[in-house]
C-alpha cells in the first residue's frame, strides 16, 4: 500500500504522454485524486512498507507527503484550464513530467535509507527540469541549465555528506543498515567529528535545493520562467522535500547529542536567507520573481525555527504547511495575471482590483497571508517562532528575524499595491474563469481552516515529528 503512492503516479506519468492532451489532463487530475486518497489512508490508518529496507512511514515524511499530495490535486485542476489558454505543443511532456515529479517527491517523503533519499531528491531535479523549460525560450533554457547545474552540484555535496556519515559509523565500530531509523538507535556511538562534517555537507547540498542563501541563485530564475502550475509545485512541494533531507540530518545530530551544533548552523542559514530576500525583494520588477524571493525567505523562516528548537520547531512545522498552501495559491493567481496582462513585469500590470476582481481577492489575500496577517496560519507560526526564540534566550536572533520580516513586507507591498490599484489603460488578453480561481480559493480556505481548527491526527503527526529534535509546544 505504502509504495503505491510512488508507483501510481510513476506509471501514469510514463503512459500519459502518449494520450491526447484532453484525456491526459483528466488522467492527471484523476491520478492526483487517487494519490490524495491513498495518502490520507496511509496517514490516518497507517500502512506497512513492502520494502522496509528502504522505505518507512515517519511523522515528518507523512507530513511532507500529505502537503505535497493535497496541493498537487488543486494545482492539477488549475493546470487543465491554464494549459488550454497557453496551448503549448509540449503539453504532453508537461503532463508526464508533472506526474513523475509527484512520484519522485513521494519517494523522498517515504525514503528511510540515506542513499535512497539522495536518489529521490536527485530524481526530483531530473523530473522537474523539463517543466522549467516548457516555454522553450532563451530565458527558460538559461533558467533550466542554472537549475540543473547548481542543484546537481549541491546534490553531489550532499552525497559526500552521506559518505562522511557512513565514515562516522566505521570509525565508531558500528555496523547497521544505512537507514535513519537504524542510525538513530546508535547515534551516540557515532564519531562526532565526522558526523558534524557530514551535516555541513548535507545542509549545503540539500540546502541548495531548498533555496537557502547563499545557494539560492537558481530559484528566482526557475520559478519565474516555469509555467505557473509548475512554479506552484516547485515552491509549495519541492522545497519541502529538500528541507526533509536537512531535517533528517538535524535529527541524527540531535540524537547524537550535537543538536546545538546543527541548530546554530540552521539559525545562521535561516537568518541569512531572510536578509538576502529582504535586500533583493526591493529591487524586483517581476511579480513571479518577487514570489520566488518570498519562498527563499520562508525556507529561511522554517530553518530558523527548527534551529531554535522548542516551541519554535512547532511553529516551523506549522509554517511549512501554511507556506505551501498560500504560496501555491499565489503562484496560481500569478498565472491568471500573466494570462490576462501577457507580462511578468509589475509595471505592465495594474488596476487588478477592477479588471480581475476574483483573482485580485485571491492574490491580495494570499499576500496578506504570506506576510503574516491573520486569519491565515502564517501569523500563528511566525508568532510561535518569535516566542520560541525569546524563550530560548536568542534575543539578537529574534530581533533580526522580526526586522527581516518587516523589510520583506515593505518591499513586497510596494509591488502588490502597484499591481492591484495602479493605472492600466490597455485591454486585457484573457478573461477570468472560475475554474482558474477556485483552486486558489480552496488552498487559502484550507490555510484559514487549519488556523482555527487543526485535526487531532495532523496535530499528533506534527508533535511526533518535532519530538525527535527536542521540539514541543511546552518549549
């Protein structure tokens, strides 16, 4: 049962390219629905893996899988209508790679073996690269090559990190399977020097894919050039998968008594990412690039919260969920804006509140949500992270965190206000359709619902995930 979440989108992605696009769109949506139902079944009822040597159900993995599956379903619904408007000859490639991308991300979420996790994260690069190049322009080609090259170098460094962890086992005289669950049982016996070195390479390697600064340089170009449904998946799901690799490394160091070492590194990368985003977001001329830098910021927030520990770790996991929901919604709204105005530049948009009222509501609400305003969940997650930072005595780090949030909001709000209420005298190219607005609304409503009511099963999964790194709602 467990491996079906990998196999079903894998098989569907392999055959969907040979079907007519109209049928292919329906298959993609149906596969997304089946995947979501399977994920819910595994999450609520549990399911043992058929290949327990390589796969297992961990709380953090289930959380990533659930978020990925949920947003994929709504993105697939949106993509069917979006692709009708853009009429790309390469749409069969998009449909196939989209499902293969889902399969590889599911594999990341369920992988327990060090090398299998590495292979799965590398597979997400290969499956998502064609999605970035879908428009076949020079900028898309440049963005794709930058994505493949930078992320491949990062993944190579992560593999070196895996080797160093294996070396820490050999030097300690321990010989167990190369699974995170097995390593957790002998973590205190591992050689601390090589374990620290391994984590440094893991966070640089997987942090590259996660979009942490200064390894983030591929992300703005890739998110900007990819079609909006692909951008939504890259930001809302792929970055979480890379974070899982970093989180698993942090778990291992915490269990080995080295949690302070890995936590300080996460805090440093988190704050640096937020500050870099704050600087560059002021100079952006494109709204999709603005959203991309917002993703860098939010990955930094998650890394910061996990590094702080205690209550902040709980806030970081909540932030992961709500960022995925809201940022996916924002990228889908950005797709509607691009269809209507025919440009990704802020200066070539305007008066969205009048010309695109449905999209405006979704985009403006999403901007408010991602900026940390109630009633969306990012408000709660950021408050918890700030409270956790001050509880842990990290006054300076908490202050920098707050200042970075303020600067990012100031930079982004200038662009959003121009798009929403600025002057626009030209004719729009494509009218709004409810089918392209409802998925954004659904994702935003989910964030709102989870803000006021968190299901017990999801709450328990989060608590179980953060308990392995000393996190908890009691600080």
